[in-house]
C-alpha cells in the first residue's frame, strides 16, 4: 500500500465527504425505520431488509466509484499519450526548424507537463506556418519581377522543394527581391516603335513610355518590332 502522505490526506478528505453524505441521509433512514416500526416488524423480519438495504447500497456505491475511477484513469492515460505525442512532434519541429528546446522537469505534475509541451508545439507550428507564408509571398513577388526583367527565378526552385526556410534564408530571399526591385526601377525607360520598310531600313513611327509587364523579348511580326512575353507560374 502506498503510504504517500498526499494520497493518505486525499483519502481522509474523501472519507469526510462520504460521512457528510451519510449524515445527510439520516432523515431517509429514520423514515425507513419508522415504517418498519409502524408495520410492527420483528427482528427476524427486519434483518433481511437490512441485508437488502446494505446490498443495494454497496452495489450502487461500488458501481459509482468504479465508474469514476475508470473515467479518471482513462483521462490519465490520454494525457500520458498526449505528452508522448507532443515530445515526438516537438523533436521533429526542432529538427526541421533547426531549433533547440529544454525538456520540462520530469518531476512536474503530468497535467503541467502536457500544458508546457503543447504550448511549445503550438508556438513552433505557428512559426513554421508564418515562415512558409513569407516564402510563398516572396516567390510570388519574384515571379512578377522575373516577368518584368526577363530573368530566371532563384526562389521558385527552393519553394518547389517544400523545404522550410530558415530566418537567414528568408532574409537572403528578401535581399534578392529588393535588388530586383531596384533594377526594375532603373530599367523603366522610353521605347520606340519601329517599322521595317521594304528596303530594309527602320523608321521610327512614334514613341511611348513603355513599362513592360512581362519578360521582354524582341522579334519581327507583320513588319514591326514586337515585344513577346514569357510567363512564369507559381507551383501549387
């Protein structure tokens, strides 16, 4: 038998609760005794009724307590399973995110330990989600800029790999975007439209400020210099 003082103290508290219930039941027991007395039951007739009373009381009492113990035990086992799952997920997240964490003290109460681990897991899940959102946004920005500048993508191959970026990687990608933005601004200039005459000479037919919305490639179409676009697409 476990002689843990905390457990013994809790047992004493529960016994007091039982005594309190019995005390509040005295009025019903008096009514029962009064009925037997009014019936004029002798001792031989009362004893089997007492035995029946005890049997019903013990049955209800045992079933109730047994159900409660079973329910509490199930809850304990679930929390133990949750703690194990949180530990596994936390280990995986830390490996993926290149992070470390300090395990909770093994002496912590089970409920407190589960709460601590869940908090850590939720925090890292959120951070992972936010990193992937930032990566997607940077990839979308790169697609638009590559279409304008006619340059190959740098971020998209990483995005396709589904790898989780580090904070340093995201900073590098942001630097790339900022550099491309600077080049885009510098490249916005005046374009001239030329038409090729039958003799092969080019004659300016007008001018306009041209801010391309696609990668710029020049070619001939219907005797005019044309801008042909090349599109990129963000992988799903």
